């Protein structure tokens, strides 16, 4: 099984960040930009 990198539009990413920052109890926001696939793909 393989995967490919999703290239999210930067303006859309900024919109998501703005929405999340409006929520209470949110301390940090992380967006993983590495090309390494999630562990679940390696599990198969």
C-alpha cells in the first residue's frame, strides 16, 4: 500500500488555523508537513 502527499492550499490552512484558535483550551496547533506516511500504512 502506498500514499501520496496532499498539498493543502495555504489560504485554506490559515482559515482552519483561525477557526481552531477561536476555540477555548487550544494551546498549540501542529501541521505535519513531512512526506513520511502515517504508521497505519506501514502496519499493513
